[in-house]
């Protein structure tokens, strides 16, 4: 029988971080990547998307603006929403909303449907990223933060 002071090799690594902590960090990093990629990737596809919607590329900028506006509105609200419904539940919901909105963007038949899908994407992205940042700030001690930089 192991003593309580002996760490379980399945749950801790050389750095002393548990497997669960490492997986959470991976999920957070992937969430940040998805949100940042989604905020910028549309710019390269604007001309092709505009021709598919039979509008000018300049008119497609409303999709970028709608996304950024939704993110700007929902990042401050995310803390209240997480406190009210629980951070884990809101984060999971944000990933679902973001994923479904991405699917809607791909299935959009006109600019109006596309803009609505981009707003939903912005809401999902804002909630997911903001909750990840808030959880990281509230659960990270100064020592562990410095240790992770080493």
C-alpha cells in the first residue's frame, strides 16, 4: 500500500501537475486558438464568400464586425453568466454554441443568415474564452504560475 505522500504516477507528471490539470490547460489553449483563428480567418475568405452571396467583398465586412461586436458585448457578461449557471456548464454550452454557429456559417445561403451565425459564434467564443481566463485567474496561484514559466 502506498503512503499518502507518494504521488500516483498516473495522475502526476515530472512537473508535479496532475493529468487533469494538464488536460484542462490543453482545453483552454485549444479554446483560445479557436476563438483567435475564427476572429481572423474570415478575412482571407471574404472575396470568395462575397461572390457566393452575390455581394461586394466590402459588404462582407459586416460579418467581421458582427463577430467582434458580439465578443465585446458578451465578454463582460460572461462572469455573471458563469456565476449564475456554473462555469463548467456555461463553458460546455459555449463550445456547443460556437460549434453549431460555425456549422450555420458554412450552411448560410445569404448575408443575413451569415451575420446571424457570426453573432452566435461571437457569443460562444466570448463565453468560452472569458470563462477560461476567469477560471485560470481564480485557480492559479502565484507559485504555480511562476513554476509553469520555468
